């Protein structure tokens, strides 16, 4: 069984990324990502801290805007518009989830699609679905790079994606279709999920339920990508897949942590640099 190691695969992309950053700096551009955090969601604060560390290591500038929980949608969109107009900012990331009173669709629409580093603006989702991707949600982009790293082609493959969120399941399905896979998206209202997953050459789970997928649900020899991140009662992290049993039947499997997560966090900077290159006519 191949362990699809996201730490190793992301390291493979770092060398190329650092080269591009050096080139940009030589032409006077410091690639800059603006992250906006509204409220005090503990997971978002942890993610932001790790982004800071990674940005520093890579030599990308990270500007963070922390706003109080009481921020209104109008105040947030005004701040986003200021970042849109700032030529020194190349990428904007709105940390999710936003507090419930904020109209998140309105906030996303305020991001300049050219700076939308997580590819969540409807224009970018439209480009992706029409086969002309500009900016892509980082997790599905990272999954494709991970498969690439291990020379696992999706062409002709029967792929089942469990989960239909706008940041994972839906854009992943579009990316896979663009690479000639046959894709089925399953979700909480899918009947007989196991029957579907048993037919998958490649199974991707992005649900958020620990151990919901066990060996019986897997076609022997399948490639299994576990996107789920679940905090267990003992404090440990687990995916959606029962790793020990699935590892006995799968051909390849991502661990949690250490699989999709490191790819997602690297793709954020990978795309920041891509956007900076385009905005300065180097890409
Ligand atoms: P979400 O809550 O927006 O979506 C969950 C999806 O699972 C929904 O589409 C829902 O229909 C489906 N679902 C729920 N119960 C189901 C069931 N019993 N059977 C089939 N489908 C079911 O979540 P999300 O933002 O897409 O994240 C999903 C998981 O992936 C979470 O655990 C999240 O923490 C994790 N995640 C990880 C990364 C990473 O980099 N590794 C990135 C994003 C999200």
C-alpha cells in the first residue's frame, strides 16, 4: 500500500515555488497575501498561526487583518475593497467560518476575482466549471497535485467524491471532469452510499465524520483520499476513513494528519505566487 504523504509531496513543490518567489523579488515584487479573520474561531486562529510560519519560511509576505466578531457585512466589504485597490496585495483569503450574522456570499462577492486566492468567487467557480480555471479552491487543487506527485492519473477512472461543499466536493468534481475522470458526487441525502463507494477506483471523502468509511466500503485496490479532519475525544486528529482497516484493501491512502492538509496549506502560497506573477505580467 502506498501512503500518499502530503508533507513529502508539498516539499516537492517548494523548490519550484521558492525559485518563482526569488524571480518576483528580483523584479521588485514581494508576493503578498492578505488574510482576514473575523471573530475568534479557535480553529481559524490555529490555521492562521501556521500560515504565518509557512509564509515566513517561503518568503511570502502575509498581512493579517483581525476584526471583532461584531463587524458588519458592510464594514467587512469596505475592508475587502481597500485590499482590492492596494497594488501591493496580490491575494486575499477570507478565513471561514465567518460569524453567523455576516452575509458570507456578499463578502465573497466583494473580493476582486483576480485576487481570490481560494477560488471561491462565483466567477472563478464558473471558470473552473467551464474548463478554464483561474484560481482554484486550495484543497481540491492540492489533491490533484498530490495524485500528480505519485503519478496517479485520474483519466478513465471512476471517482466518487463524498461531500458536496463549495470548497471541496464541488470544485474537486469539476477539476476531475476537466482531467477526463468519470465523477459521482455523494452527500448526506445519498441512498446506499456503500454501494456507490464500492465502485470507486478513486474515493475521496470530505464529510467530517470520524471512521465513517471502513474496508467494506472500498473496492479492493482503490485509491483513497481522506480529506476529513476530525478531533477525537482523546484530542487526536482522525479522518473520515478507518485508516487501519482501509489500509489493508486500498492501493493508496492518505494519512490524517499528513495527507491532504499539508497540500492545502502549500497551495495557498502556490496560488498567491501565481496571482502575483499574473498581476505583474510574469505569469
Ligand atoms: P461541509 O460541512 O461543508 O460539508 C460536508 C459534506 O458532507 C456535505 O456536503 C454533506 O452533505 C456531506 N455529508 C454529511 N454527512 C454525510 C453522510 N452521512 N453521508 C454522505 N455525505 C455526508 O464540510 P467541508 O468544509 O467540505 O469539510 C469536510 C471535512 O473536510 C471536514 O472534516 C473538514 O474539517 C475537512 N477539510 C479538510 C481540509 C484539509 O485541508 N485537509 C480542507 C477543508 C476541509
